[in-house]
């Protein structure tokens, strides 16, 4: 157990940070005169456990090995989700622990699925806590993608360690300095988003909470109708802009600040992301034009917003897109799988894996035509060797396999086909709303059986931590010295 003192020490630090963040809703309760014991009790419990973890592991080793990195990744997200569920459980919403944990995990993984049925009358402290969980989850996944995942080589993420240290770019600072810069950039983007929301008509509270869930591409809203509640085109344009900014690789912002002013137009992952966004909107507009035999600016507004929201896994909605016909449902299901850029707050398979898989397929076709030809797959001017290809292909294969497995499990709990298949997609891709009348754009997950909620919760953390970070823990060989 002494080998894992570093892991438990860091988990203790995270618990202390979480307990301190619980003081923010307490301050809001004091201001609004709605003080109760929910956050005070939760904060005390979280801080006590965090301090105990720290004090009992003070003699930890400052170095962390590969085995500890995998264990830390899973346990940190799991423990934060458990303690993050306490305010929901102790609140006056009368939520079971299953529902509380579901809401907490949905927030932390920036999924955005909710079991709260009437958000308009939910205490503002709870609404703020939901937003804070998503905001913390957003910066958490960015830091993990930049620091831990390349070391663990999860699904080809080692490629970004190579890219970030390429001699053609300016040498990036140390990991600690990068982390501090990422946090600052994340905070500034959140502040800019909140300011824009306030200018365009949101209240101060709504602008703050929605800015946190926008940058985190999480999608928690304070209203049952999500962003559609405001019915404000300026608010929707602001949301789309900052959702896209949150979906770009955050390492690109650091490169830009370090002098690479063309990084946003030269990065192939960013360019492909923009292309997919543009053509998705165009395809759905053409489909709706022939289906409805009309076209209006409101159609462009609705299609544009919902396409960006679903592709990035944000999950904000402005209309009942599940009533646009079967093709739109199928297309949105595809967008759920794609996701945004690596090193951003988005989830899904990620753009770079789609790019490399495409290059691999084209290369295989060329080998059929030219059997003696030698073809090298390149990504951002770096050779992609067989190790990277195997990692990426196995990730995509496992992603699809787990998707079908979760769908089958959900159907066994009594859910219909549309709810099962979209629920599986929305959990593993961390999107938020599903499809159909139950968990669709205007529905929520409160009526699902507890078994379904636990299955979806597992899907959320699997998708957020890129599958392998958790599954490797179940291999007996992992635990051997």
C-alpha cells in the first residue's frame, strides 16, 4: 500500500479543494437568506476526509509511475464524484444517493444529463453547484489530457506529447507552468463568456452559471428549456462562439501566446473540426429544406446551434430537434460519437482519431492498388507508426463495442430501443440529452430505473477517461510489480 501513498495524498488534496469550493454555494445561501445544512455538512465531511488522506500519506514519494498514474486518474474522478454528490443528497430535493451520484457524475464528466425535473424552482445554491462541478470537470480533463494521458498513451494521446515537443515549434514551458497557464486561459474565457451573456440580457447569476457550463461544454442550464428559455439570438451566438472556443485544443492557446500566431489556421485538427461543423449544418439545412419545403433564418439558427451543441457534447438545446425526422436523429447520433478536439473540454472519439483512421483506410486502399508501394502515414508532419495506429484503432473498436454493450444492458432494464441506443451514446460521449420522448431534448433521466442510471453513470466515466484508463485496472497483470 505504501506504493500508492502518492495517489492517496493527491486524492486528499483534491478533496480539500472540493470542500473549499463548496463554500461558494454557502456564501450564495447567506446572500439569499436560504442557508441550510446541505453544503455545510458536505463541506465538513469532504474536508475531514481530505485532511485525513493528506496527513496519513505525508511521507509520499513525489515521483509517480505509470501504474500510479492510471490508478490516480480513475480514483480521483470517482472520489470527487462521490463527495460532489453529497450536497444533492443532503438538499431538500429528496434525492436518493443513486440520483445524487448520477447528477454529480454527469456534472463532473461534463455530460449534462440531469434527473432534476423542475430546474426553475431548484435552489440557486444547487444550480450553482451543478455549474461548478462542470467547470471543475472541464479544466480537470484538459489538465489530464495534457499531462497524464500522453504518459499513459491512451488511445494515441502520446502523439500529442510528440507534437508539443517538436523542434519546429517554440519549446513549451514545464508541465507545472503549462498547467498554470491553462487554468488562467480557462478562467479568462469563462469570464469573457459571462460578460457577454450579461451584456446580451442574462441575469448576473444566469450569466455566471451558464458561462461555466458553456466553456466546459457541459450543458447544465438553470431552466428546463435550456438555452431555449432565453429565446435570444445574441445569447445563442455567444454560446456557439464560446462552445467552439472550449472545443479547441487548449495547448493551441498557449502556442498562440508564445508567438505562433497562425496556430489556429495551421492546426489540421482545428481545421477539420470547423469543416465538420460547417458541413453538418449545411447537410441538416438541406435535409430540412426538402422535408419542410421551406427555409427561414430561424431554421438556420436552430440547426446551427443544435449541431454545434451535439457535436461538441455540450448538450444545450433550443428546440425539439428529435421532431425533425429520422435522418436528423441518425445524423445527431453520428455527431455524438465524433466530439471535438483532443486537449479540449469535449469528449467523444475526438477529431484526431477520425483523421488518422481516415488516413489509415486510404493507405490500405492504396496498398491494394500498388502492392509494392511504401506508404507512410503522417500527422502534423510526424510519422504515425504502427504503435500509434494500433492504439487508435483499438480505442475506436472498444468505443463502439462498449457502446453496443451499454445499449444492450439498458434494453435489459426495460428501456425502449431509441432511449437505450441514444442513452448509451449520450453517456459514453458525454453529450447530455438523448433522443426520444423520455430523455430527448425536453426530457430528463429522472424516470429511468435505478439500474439504468448506474449503467449510464459507468458509461459517463468510461467515456470521460478515454476507456483504457479504467479498463486497464481490471487486468491482473496491471497489479503485478
